């Protein structure tokens, strides 16, 4: 195959033409959909270059300019039109086959409904166009389809006309008054159940709200609607941002590559992030829906009204909007627990990306396939960069910067530099050095040394920052790092609590007038996305767990205690010594169980002991076999020594209808089953008595550690009850994906033929194959390589069906450098096998070739 070519940020040029208006006229038919696209085109400047439009997998029927036929050429996904006109009307007629489109980009069918997904470059699968985010046009869309089969015809903006046509057809016409790039175009046509409501904005405008779901699911749409209304109210109160159209629509579809898409006024959602009731959705599902509904709504301003100049600027909208949805969740719920969830994503996933072959800055310098850069770096590290900016400017300064950003750039396609400039100009704070966060890849490491002089009563912290080299070759210069600390005295009192301005490669901070050496709680609340190297003693970590003002710091200390014990026991195993756990560590976790003043949700987070996957990310090279032994030992020691306390909590909290209470009870149940398999009866009792999906699934998860008759019976019972509910069966598939025994992979293969599974549906693939590779660490990394072969076989099958999904689930395979040489070679062999596939997608080619460099 010819090698796909990279595109570079440095090569960006403004478009040679602008499309100011486009009218789209769709005649929908599954294999014979026709589109007439009529555009007003304007030449920029005095050049005489041809108009070059992008197109992919569409049949071109005709091209006219000002109603006259025109000569054109098609070449390598481009339509090239020679014209000397400076302004003209261009009409292109194309034919599409949505039913055959399994890529789920462009226009496709989802369970009998028409649906679109155009970000990043899907619009070119609908018509030939200047498919780039800096071409903003006014869209008017007419849709015609069979009235009985497709009673709802939806697109962006406001509905301006509708009615019946001939032969059982009907039409709807939509107009979006706000200029937008092609990636925000949306069309949905189908037969749905509809939930309607309204929201009155701060200027007393009544907005119609609509949530469309598959037939029979109307009772599961209420939480999404409530989340939307909360989002609208929050954005007005926190950011002074009001919704701008007359209607806001959400459509839930089952076949969708992403979580959701913020198309202007018509958000298309994966059903996973819309449908919920207590019987079928967990507490985590409810939280996820609220967060994602908020995220997509907040895009209306941070992404839609102000959009990206080019795709290298993706974090301009995504990092900022992730920060906004995190703040939304924190303002409505537990700030500490929401922060912990964000930190886990960074440490367990983003740090791995930074240390792997796909490492890139939050503003990448080059891409081969843009879909590969919808990453935790762009989204979540991008959000951490925004959070650091918020820390440096404060809430007031940050809000002034946001207001200036919208004042300057409403209706424009801009860059990350434009955003930082608004923040700097509004606050008066110099962010020149801070901007390096946008261009440097990799996770900075901060080495900390402490010194206390009892004679001068001065405590000194010396900070040294460095960033390891990354494959992209980005420069590693000192960064501007807000470094949050608390100094705690021996009595547990806070004596210093501040954010240090760390800007040099090496910097000292002195704290005077301290009568005793304090215990430092460093990098509190994960104030910067960095790795911290500081030799904490067990005594210091226990002290932080007890006395730190920050609840997040208490959790961080508990993770450090658990992790230290794992690594120390791996060293003992390697030295052929007996394993051991410091009793102070056990007492610290027992103290959490006995604490009267801790939030139950925080207690649950502390007792959710670090997974094997998260432990792997703490070291460059991992002894995987001894990690398994050491982790099982430490978990068992903690659980066994806390058995009585765990049992009391499980029994006392049974039946209490509260999310935090359920979280604590269920993590305690899982720990009890590590102690003694006889506690399986408790899990069985919980499953049989459960009145919600959270408790049902937690009981099955607790039983998932080993084979048992009870597990098999309950899994079969669950399957029989929920077989016709796809989102719930995804949970069942996920339980199989994380089950650990020698027959795990054979069982997964057999499930390919199960009626609940389909390679065509991304949710099913992620639930069975993606979860296995990402979360079933020891089965995936089997010595015989069967885990790697299983994933590779699935990826090869998906290469032609859905290359986006294939590229997203390959991640565990390309991060092979953390493991022993034998495993590395097995993984490399599978990557080389992928390279031999005919017509390998750009998505996979980019990731595999970068991994094998």
C-alpha cells in the first residue's frame, strides 16, 4: 500500500475560497439517497487557482456553476474545478448509500434511522466540500423521506417549514442562522419516542427542549432532560452564557463511534449517555449522562460559536469544554470525588499515552489521521492546562478572560494562542512561558528534596523539573507549574497552604518560623499534570491521610501507601524473600473504615485499591508476573485484617438508597470476597434483593474474581432478564471481558456468535474486546500470547468495518515497551501482522508504524 502522508501545523494556509451559504436538499432512500448541494462560493484574494473540494466514498452525478455545466477532474479524494470567477453559485449532486456505510462517518443508518457524524472529516462523505473547520457557512437544509417510516426529519437550527409531498413523502426545512464549519452539520431521520420540555433563559426566552429515543425507551430519557436543564442554568450562572436558538434537540442512537456530538442545536448521542432508569443504569451511568449532556451543551459556546481554525487546535474546544463539564459536575456533586475521577484518567491513561509511541502535545504538530487525535492528551490533559490557567488567574480573572475571548472571537475559527491571549490580556498575568504546555509533549517529572534547619527554624523545599524525550521530538523547556502544597505540623494542624509559582528548572522555596519539621502534602489536588518524585515515609503518608485539609490529598496518600507496599513486595519476591506488609498501612485503611467524619463516596475511592493497570503506569518497566502476586498479597492482607469492619459496613448499609452509600458498601463487598469465597452468599443475597442496577452489577462484579456455581447461575439469570436490552447486555459482556481464568479467551470468542454481540456496533466491540484488552491485564498479557492474538484478530476484522474503533482499541498493544522482552516480541509480532493487511486504514497505519519505530 502507498504510505499515508502526514499533515503539519506549520504548513497551515488560509482557504483560497470561502463558502458563505450552503443549501442541502436530501431525498432519503437507503441505497439511493440523493443530495443536491448548492453553495455560494467566494474567491479569497487575487489568485487564479482551481477550487479543490474534498470527497470520499460518494458517487458524483453532476457539477454546475451558475446553472452551467463545468469541466472538472476527480483525483485521490478530491474534486478539482477550474474557474476564473470570483463569486459564483456551485451546485453538486451526489448519490449516497447510507445502508452500506459501516464506518459510521458521514450519513449512515443506525437501527433503521438515518444519522450523521461529520467530525472530524465526515462531511466529505456526504458531498464534495471545503471540509475544514475554518470555512464557516450559513446552512439551510431540506429533508424529504417516507412519512410513515421517518416521521421525524431533523437538522441544525430552527424549523422554518414542513409539510407533505407526493407519494407518501413529507419534508422538513431547517435554517441555522449561525455560521458553522461542516463538522457541525447534522441530520437525523427516523421514528422515535419524544420527550419534550422547555427552559426559560435569563433573558426570558422560552427554549423548546426535545429528547428523541428509540421506541419503548421514553421512560429512560428523563434524566438526560433534567441534566440538560441543569446544564443550561449552570452555564448562565457560572459563565453568563445563554442559549441562542429557539430549540435544542438530543437524539440517542445505538450505532455511534463517540460518546456524543455537539452539532449546533441537534446533538447526536450514543444511547449509553442518554438512556437511564434505576433498573437498567448504575450510579456511574447516571453521573456519566449528566456529565456528557453538560459537555455537549457547553460546546454551544466553546466549540460552536467559537470554533477551531484547524484540527491541530482541537484542544481549544475539547480541553476547555472538558474543564467546564468537570466544574459542572463538581459544583453539582462532590468536588473531591469528581477531582479524583479526573486524576485517575490522567495517571492511568494520559500518562501512558505520554510515555508511548503516540505521545503528542495538546496541540499536535503533525497528524496522519485526525481521528487518532481525539485522545486523553487533547481532551483531559488539555483540561488540566485550562485548570492550571484557572489556578493562576483565579475565578474572577478566568471569567474576565472568557468574556474577552467571546467578545473578540464570536463567530470565528481561532487558535489556542487566541484563547491564551484573551486570558492574558484580561488578567494582566504574563502567560508567555505557560504557553509551552501547548507545544511540549510528555509528562513533566518533579523531583522534590526537603531540608529542615532546627536552628533557623527554616524548612526548604527544592523542586527540580524535567521532561523525558518523546517520539515527536518536541523541545523540553522549563514549564510554568502551579505547585499546590500544604505543610502540616506533628499535631495535625495546617501551618502553610499555598500554591507555589514554579517556573525554573530548579527552584527553592523557604518557609521560616517553623518550630518543628512539618509533613509536606505536595502537588495537592493534582495542581499540575506532572509526576511527583518524593520519598514519602509510611509515617508521613499516614499523617496526610489523617490530617490533610484536602480530601484529594488523603486519597493520594492512600494510593501511595498501597503502591509502596506493592513495589517493596516485588523487590522481596525478586530477592526470594517472604512478602510483608507494614501494619501501619493496614491500620491506615482500617482507620478509613472506622472514620465517622469522612464522606462515604471518598471512603469508597480510598478503598478501591489501585488496579494492576494503574500500577503499571507508575514505573517505566514492570515485572508483570510478580506484580500479580504482590498485588494479590497486599489486597488480601488489607482485606483480611479489616474483615470485621468490612462485614459491619456491608450489613449496616444494605438497602440504603444513596449513591455514596452504595459505592462504599459495594467496594467493601468486593474486598470481603477476596478474604473468603464463602462470602459469595452475601453477593448472591445482594443480587437477589437488589432494587437497582448498581447493586446487581456490583454483586456480579464481586463474584467475577473466580469460577463458582453461584457466579454462573447469576450470570445466566442476568442474561435471561436483560437479553433484549443492549446497553445492559454491554455490562454483561464487560463482566465476561474481565473474568480471569484460563478459558477466558475461548469464552470471549464464543460470545462473537451471541445475539447480544455485533462487530458492527461500537458499543458491543468496546464492551467485549476493548474492555478485555484495557482492563483484564493478566489475561491480555498471557505468556502464550493468546491475548495479543485475540485483539489482533478483532482489529483486522474491524479494519474495513470501522477503522476508528479498530484504532481506539489497539492502544494496549502498542504500549509494549513496559514489559519483559518475551512479551514485547509477541506484541511486536502481532503489530507486524497488522501491517501486512491489505488496504490497511490510515487510522491503524499511523499507530502501528509509530509503535514499531
